[in-house]
């Protein structure tokens, strides 16, 4: 049985574990602290710059879950920094979202965990007038790098792309030397994951996002992967469904922010 023939619960877990592996991989390349507690992985930065203050992959026993949430939150409260928590279908316990809400976290977004089988034959890419597509270990930025936060994020992404063995590839769409679209491929947890698909407003509706995703799918297939996973907002779901993705679960992003702490 191929991986894509697995039950949806297994595919949903693959979406989450790919995300967990991506956070682990990103934490290797800057001064963010990383902590593998066995039952959860988390990163911390006093400046909260990318990819700081992420908690992923929780595998708490039901009897200790509230205690563990309080411990991890306390670390951030004492330092007055934000705390971001991602949970999905593989998170334990299943009611972790309820516990986070009890501790003052707010759910920022529910995303659809989606998966697609990668074709055994190379994906055919289409050309779009005036738009060039590129693949590189250096990302393109859709915004001017004018702040220290944006600079930290861009430099971190460049460093991730240079890690070996390579597990990250960046795709960009360029129109007359202006970046207009991006996507990122990350290979981990036995599947290929796609992240950060974005097209600037003036160029939407021209098929650019579709071509970026197809380029990532093509490369992942060439690398021998059978399954592509991603998390989609409502805005992007239609694009992914047309490319063969189906919904297999939910990923949620929760946050306890600094503004809440300052008001306390």
C-alpha cells in the first residue's frame, strides 16, 4: 500500500510532522534556542525574530497536559515574549486547544491539512507571459527588506537554504525583475511539504500560484517522494483542490501575545 493509500488520519499526521521537522530544521541556523523535551519541541528567542517562540509536536499525557502548558507558557511570561503554538491531528491530547484557551491563548487561524499523490511522470509546467520562474536556495522577498525583523527573516531563510543535506528549495516568480510570487518546498517526515505560497495582489488570477506549486510537486517527485502535503487557508483551498489535493485534517495556530502580557 502506498503512503497516499493510507487512512486520512495518517495523512493528517504527516502534514503536522512535516511542519514539526521544518521548525526543527529552521532552528539550526540562527541564535534561537531550541528545546527537545521529548514530549514537545519548542524554540525561544528574546527578540522573537524568525523562527522564534514556536511550540510544535506536543505529545502530552492527559494527566500532565495542563501542567506542561503552564510550564511552557510561564517561560515566556517571565520574559514577556509572545508564545506561538501549532496543533494538528497528531497532537496529544486531542483537547489541547481547550487547555490553551483556558490559559489565555487565542486561536489565530484554522488551516486545512491537505495531501496529494505525486504523479509518477514529471509534471508539465506552463509558461505565463512576462513571468519567469526560478528555483534557488535563496528566497525572493515580496516586500522591501527595510526593517530588522524582515532582515532577520530573510537572512534566516537564506541560511536554511544553504544547509546540507539540502531539504529546502525556494521557488520564485519574477516579472520584469520584480518578485511577484513565492513558494517553498521542505522535505521531511517521509513527505514533501509546501509552504509560503504567495502572489502579490496585482498578479493574482494569472495562474502563478498554480505554477509555483506544480514546480515544487515536480521537484519532489523527481526526489522520489510519493506524497505532497500542505496547510491551506480558505483563500488557497481552491487552487490546491484543482491540483489534486484533498482535505485530510486541520492545523491550528494559537498565540499568547506580548500585548496581552503588557495589559495584564
